[in-house]
């Protein structure tokens, strides 16, 4: 069974690095890639290994050209928060599509992963705005991390490594799905006819699109509804 980590802090503490979550703790996901516990022994997988690849995902603040920064800073219409310095702009428009780094090498033996984790920093947000920081390192309000133990018959490739991304969406899951040929997805499905790991993501996006265009901002209630519908569909297909 794969292992995954999600971190979404609530504060504005910028001292948290990705390494503090996936490298340094004794039970970190990198540690679990070579010494995991509580796995069922009838899976046919090595009892302590998640060595079939890994992935991390995060959202980076948008970068602006010098001209754009000047326009934001000196615009008479800009809003400045009393709680911190910087320009305050609606958060839903100011984060790029997710950054993702995946590899089929074991997580415990990937030097690039450790180096990257020491550079990516957490950035908290309030309910409606976030700061465009013009001087500090780029940061993220959300971290995903995943180590993979491929099910018997599943390919080991970077395209099968979680997390997956489509436009602004970041997705990962645990467990084995039935083969995608058993999925009868609508013709509008964005990721139909793909491998089993991505098929659940395709199904989720299909159900989410039933609620509106994917480029709109969905509420947490909408996201939960789409995910719940996805799980019910998967359960039905597996019966």
C-alpha cells in the first residue's frame, strides 16, 4: 500500500520547510519508503518497502516582471494589509498551476528530493487574501507527498507516480483501481483511456465538471461532493 502526506497549515509561519515534513521526522514519508509498518501481508508486496517511485507537489506564488511589480505596488487601487507588508490580492487568481517532481527511484536514495525539500517553504493564508512577497523565497500554502508500492501488474514509470496534475488541480490516492478499460466514462472525460492510477483522477474531474467549468473556483462542498461521487462510482464498478 502506498503512503502519502498532505499538509495545509492554518497560520502564517514561514519557518516550515518541506523537509520538516517529509525528511526530518522519524515517521516521515521518506522513512516509510524503506521502513513502513501496518501493511497487510497478503498483498504480495514487500512488507516494509514503498520503492516504486515517489512524488511531491506544491503551489508556487506567481512571479511577476519588474514592470508588473511596479504596477501592483504603485497602483492607486492597490490594497495593503495592516498585518503584513506587501500587496494583497484575491488568492484564487495568484497561484500558478501546481509544481510536481516525480521519480521512479526510491525516495530514500534521491538526492534531488532532499535538496529540493530544503528549499520549498510553507506559506499560510487567511480566508480571502495572500501576500505577494517580492523579496523572500517562493512558498506554498499546500504540500503533497507520495511514495509508491506498485500493485502486482502495475507499471513502474514516472507517469504512474503520484501526485497527478491537471491545470490547477493536484490529486493523489492510495490503493489499486480496476483497469481503466472497465471504466465507462462520459465522452467528455478529460483523462479517459489511461492507466489505473490516473483513472480515479479522470473520474473525479469528470464528476467535478458536472458542477461547472473546471477553470472556475469550486467550494469545498463542491469538491467533497465530486470526490464522494467518485468513490461511489468506483465502488459500483468494483461490484
